[in-house]
C-alpha cells in the first residue's frame, strides 16, 4: 500500500505502530506537525527493577566461584591419585620407630653401650654429598689421627637407605617434625653423619643439645666450623619423652635436648661464620 512521505507498510502488514505513524503523517500534511519521537522509536523493552542488574552480576560471580572451586577440587583429587605411594618400611624399622625416645635413647647414644650398634647400623652410609661415609668407629678414629676430616665437609646430606626408611616410618606413624641446629667441629662430622649422634651429659641432663635458631648454634661452632641442620621427630602427646626445651642463660633461650639419636636426621652441614662468636 502507499504511504505519505514515502513510508511503506512492511510486508503489507498494518501494524499498530505503522498505522499510528501513518495517522501522524496524515495530520502533518494538514498542519498538525511531525510524528512524535516516542512513536518513531517504537515499542521499548520493559525496564526491570533497579536491583535487577546487581543480582545479575552476583549470579555471574557465584557461577565463576563455583567453577573455580570445582577446578581446585579436581586438582586436589588428581594430585592424591597421582601421588607416589608411601615408601615401604620394613616391619623391624617400624618397630624401632615405636621404641625411639625414653631411657634407651641415652644408651643408644653412648659408645660403650651394646645398644649403640643399632644407631650405627641405621646411619652407616650417611654422608655429605661428594664425600665418603665412615663405616665404623675404628675407621673414624683412623681419620682423626690422619687429619683427613679436619678440612671440613659442607653441603646437603644424603641419608643411608636405612635412615631413609626410619624417617619414612616416623612420617607414616604421624610423628611431628621440627628443624633444629647443632654446632660442632669439622673433626666430628664423619662420625655424626655415618654413625649417628652421641649424647652428652650437660647441665640439663643427658641427650643431644640443639638450638632452634641457626644464629645461636653458630656460637658452638666458630669460624669455618660446621653447623648441622637436623630434622627431629616426636609425638605431641608425650613430647618430653623425645625432646624438651631446657632453660638457657641466653637472650634467645632456644636450647632443646633430644633424648634419642634415632630421632635426629641430618639434612645439611653449613659452614659457620667468620671468626668466633659470643653465645647469645
């Protein structure tokens, strides 16, 4: 159909909008003016309440949060299934881990006790990477007399297979673990690593004395001497059976007495500071 001012009805359909515009133009031809802007714009989309846009954004954020959470859970599940199985621990090593601590620890840390052989058997083969391990107390004494160990051995420690198994046993049994430091002399390192720590009879009883901070352990080593970084294991419900804090006349007051050398695993030998340091 025809139109005024060149407008045609789309597909010949006389819609309400078209007829209204048509009528407006008819009026305009007779002096009534142009059609209104509202009619030319056509029907408007309904406007929602003011909070509708905010709700929409919240919904999008919630969906994104759920997607991230699902992804994190998926990664955790896959990590659990892909994690290597626990290292198999021989039953005898598990039993030894259960016996660690208490009064027998003092005997295991004493060279004159038959129980010392247990500790030496566990740690035999442990050494600083790049250095050999001593196989016996006799070999160590021979090294001392010849001055072989006086130059120092520093770096990461490689545990013997038996020591690795004992450490795995403590982990599987749910023992707690902490890192401590033991200042000593270069001449003692081959024995400490390859044969296990020895206990000493100090002011606060028998055991292996350690410091919680590297700074404090340095004063027991000295310039060019070693500080042994060790991991120590214990059960929280009976911690004093394995390790206990002892009051020390120092500013840091961070000395701990380890009751059994079976609980101590050297992980690094660090070269100490330049020159002697006063105890803190």
